[in-house]
C-alpha cells in the first residue's frame, strides 16, 4: 500500500493550486491509495 501525505502548501504554485499536482493526487486516490493533506497551520482559504 502507498500512502501519500503532504501539506496544502505543496499544492500551491504562485498562490494557486497546481492542476498537475492535484491530478496526480486524484489518480493515486482513484487507484485506491490513501491521500491526505495535513498542516499544523490555519486552514487555507
């Protein structure tokens, strides 16, 4: 099993979510792998 855990900041490029990074995470989730975003800061807007 593969678990992907990253921070919300990893998804951001120039202040916006990067579509390619999001697509990779979506593909991993569709393949049955757990995907989680974790942060010890405030929730992103």
